[in-house]
C-alpha cells in the first residue's frame, strides 16, 4: 500500500469541503479546455462532447473545448494536465488509468496519479458485461465458474489490452471466483469483441455499450453485469454480485484538475458540471449511448471513490504482475 498518496488526497479533499462555494465566482470568463485521454469517437470522447454541448447553458455562454490527447492508456493526457496551472482553464475527463492506477501499470510514469490532481466531480459509471461465445455451454455466472474449474487454463478471454478495464474486470472476477483463464490482449475494444464473436476467445468482459449490439444479434451471450442491480439496457441479465456477493466495478469518468486548485474554484466547477450531468436530456443521452449511470457528488466523495478504486486494483495488478508497457 501507499499510505502517503492516499493521505495527501484525503487532506486535499477535506480542505475543499471546508471552503464555501463561490456562487458568484467569475469562472469561467474565457473558453475552458477539457483534455480527453482517448481518441475521438470513443466512449470517453462521446461523453465529453455531450457535456461540452451543454456547458454554455450554465456558464453564461462560455465554451468548453474538447481536446483529445490519446495514448499510453490515458497517461499521456494525465502527464500533460498534471503540469498545468490549477486555474480552472485546463480540466480533464478522468479515467482510472490516468488518474488512479497509472503508476502501477506504467512504473516509469512521470507523475503520481494519486497526488497530481484535484478531484472535482464524479460524472458517470459505465457497467461491464461478462460475455461468452455462443458455443460455450453456459448461461449463468455459476455455470461459468463450474465449467472453468473443470478446465483449468482451458478457457481464454480477450481484452482490449494489458491493464485495460476489460482486462482488470476479468482478473477481478477470476480472483474472486478462484479461477484461471488464459488472457489474450488485443489493441482495442472492437478487436477484443471481434475475437470473442469469432471464437478466438471464449469469454470477454467489455462495457455493456461495447458488447450490446453483438449480444442483441445473438453473436455473443450476456452472462452477468458488473454492477449491482444489473442494467435496463440488458433486462433479465443478473448482476455478478448475485453470484459473487460484493462484486461491483465499472468504467468511470469525472472531472479533475491539476493539484493545488483553490477550494472555492473547485466548488464552482463542481456546481457547473453537476448541473450539466443531472439534466434529464444528458442523463438520457448517457444511458442511450453507453448504458451509463449518472453519479455526481462532492469533491470529497470523488476523492474517496478514487482511493477505493486504487485499493481495489492494487492487489489485482501486483499479484498478476500486470504491466501496460
């Protein structure tokens, strides 16, 4: 464990909560950059542009400019944002790799994700779905566990790359269930799903939005959802927590800024993005496009969530000797 970064993050969040919101803050008085850690057209970019399209409605007509800086699992963008001034002019659409576990996956990362940012607001969670090729005679998580125990190392699972969410979700499932499977990493979510429907891998754990069309077309089977309660996007598919109590993980995104931001400014930015993400039209668009759930809150709550994510993935990454490089 790394108690020092966690204490630093907690202290920073506590300071933010202690300061009153600056409802009359002039922010933003000019266009704001939102750095997106992945390329155009993906889920993070879609979310960012959805938010940017409504930004002016809550900021007196100011503009939120989406700037894509993809590469190295989001850490290229993270390194850039970490070097900026905490003046509210440069924000980042956060991701678990760039803003929580990046140094675990990239040991030579030039910044520490647990100390380099100011958490501002959690925006959305995107559930994952455990999927199987139609030829595998399983329909439930319990049947997957039974079949895998009968064939140690006999099944393979595809992912969108070492350290990607689809890789980590499956590793968490395997650890919780006491299973082993052979990991076959690909370069993208599209490639990993294609490998699964071709039968090159028997299992995969993409986001619901990535696997939804294949499931609806019958080219892959949905087994279980990664978050409690399932998802309306796949009615009737149970939560993995029904079989493995406490299982709860999702791809998540929120807004962060460089470390050291003035507390009142943090409160003002939180206020603006909370108003945007809780608009009925935005919530509906997030669900339609990504089967996502809107989860705003305070800066302290987001800081606590990020620490919990770090603690969840630390043993998975270390015990599995997972490296993204």
